[in-house]
């Protein structure tokens, strides 16, 4: 199972099994747009980066966030 887990940078993790899951995407080097699920732990810049979220999310990506980020994510998805 560890073969499917990649530490990208700092606390940023990518899991690629049946679904592609990103945890706190940060410093993503190119547009992957392959995330089935993105999990954000909190709103610090190195855990919640809109620029990096946009590089990994696709139209039907599920984003799991703390309630405190609801408005920010909603506004980001509207753009």
C-alpha cells in the first residue's frame, strides 16, 4: 500500500489507489487535474493553497474541509 502514497511537499500527500486523494496540496509542480477527493486540514497557506487546489481538482472533485473554510472554497469553485 505504501507504493500508492507519495509525500509531495511538507504536509502535502497524494494517494493513488482506486481514487486519487490529495491531502493539503501545496507546491504542486504542474496541472494534474486528477483529484477525486481533496482534503484540507486547516487554513494556513501551506495547507490551503487555492493555486495548488486548482492544479489538482477536476469538475467533480469532492473537497473535504473544516467549516471555517466553507466560504473560501465556495467562492473559489464559483470562479
